[in-house]
């Protein structure tokens, strides 16, 4: 049995296999052919943080696969009142077939998985957001940008940048990250990425100047400057991230025709200008839609490993 907690646990071949399954499932869905790959199965969805895309795409996804989704907000379940995670994991293992969790520390996902007898899927933690990156890569691949791919990530060095590090170092493409001082990616994640890059041939660099990161990039991406759980740091962050907004001028350093991706929700006038966002809205909303297809693929893939 496998879990989907971080791309760190997946090989290049497995990541590409899931992406290819996602493409197949997407084509079937576009032809209105919803195959019941998970007929009668139940997905529990625990949310300790807010969500639009993750919640809707998992719930719609499991429904389209012939199963049912249970939305379990910690405002409602006993976990939110202090019932141990390991007890929740053991109870759900006896009642549902898969569990997705959106939480704070990655160790919460790991603990849940340790006590589960069913596959556990990350729906984001403070450390990683692996589902997002599958959708991002799917969008890049569909548009043919996977060849000679150079990704520039500009912004906060937390969960999304960590997942880019895992994806690039596993698949072997070039990734440049630029963050304000003090907001660099975690050193452990970076070390892992450099180790994987030795095998895959990925080129990874951390640069102070966002323009140096974007120069010649074929894909530019960013994320909010204030992640969920960091609300009390908002004023300080907005000040310290000044100069990192992806605007027209910043995009002019990228290769002509470069894509711009954003995991959403986007805050215009902060990490991205309204102009850049709207110019690239087709790509961004394809990326959002691909969450649905990629997640269906992950659920089917995990079910097949059992
Ligand atoms: N990108 C993403 O995970 O969006 P939500 O927070 O709306 O789920
Ligand atoms: N870094 C953001 C991603 C949201 C999808 C957060 O953790 O809030």
C-alpha cells in the first residue's frame, strides 16, 4: 500500500505514470465518459485549513469515479476538540477507503499515515503541496512546455516552492528560486533536492534577484506571500516581499511566450499584478481544472497499489 504525502516518495517513472493516467482520465471526462474506477469507494476529506479547489476537486473527483466523498472539517469532527490523530486514523481506516488531509505540520500527515490501513493523500501541509504540482506539471506538459523547461519560482520559499524542488529534482528540469532574505526554502528540503538532482540531472539554483531567476525562463510561477496560518505576520511579510511582485516588467525577462502559473488563490497587487494574471488566465484556470484530473488519477493509482 502506498500513501501520497510528498513527491519525495515517488520516482520519476511513477510521477509520469500518474500524469499519463490523469491525461487519460481527463480525455475520458471530456468525452463525458466517466468510468467507475472507484465504484462504491468512500473518500474521507479532513480539512484543518480552508480550501476551494482542493475540496471541490476531490469531492467532484471521487463522485465522477463512482464513489462518495465525506467532507470532514475539524470544526465539526472530534479531532478539532482534541481526539488524537492516531485514533481518528484507526477509526476512519475501518469505515472509508481513502483519506485526504489538509493540515499544518507534515508530521501530522505522517502520523496519520502510520496508523492507517488505507492510503492517505496530502491536500497540502505547511511543508508540501504535492497535488498542486501534479496539476502544474500536467498543464506544462499539455502545452508542450515540458521540453527545455526552465521554471522560475519567485516568492515565499515554503510549501509550493518545496514541492517545485521535489518535482524538478525528480524529473530533471531546471528550477530557479528567488525569495526575499529570510524566506528561503528549508535547508533539509533543499539538500534532498540537490541529492535527487544528482541522479536526474536537474539544475537547481537559489538566487537573490528575482529578475536573474526569471531571465530566459519558460515558466514563471509564484504563490501568496501570506500562507494559511501566517495571518499574524501579514503586515511584516507584505513589507519584506516588496520587489518580488510578478508584473509586466518582471515577465519581460522571461522567454518570449513564457507561461505564468499560479496555484491560487491569487492576491493581485502583491505576488502578481492584475495585468499578468489576466494575460495568463487561460493557463492559470487550466492549471486549476487539472487539479480535478490529477487527483482522480492519484486516487485510482493508489487504489491499484493495494
Ligand atoms: N491551490 C489550492 O490548493 O487551492 P485551495 O486552497 O482553494 O484548495
Ligand atoms: N502557500 C499557500 C498555498 C495555498 C494553496 C498556503 O499554504 O496557504
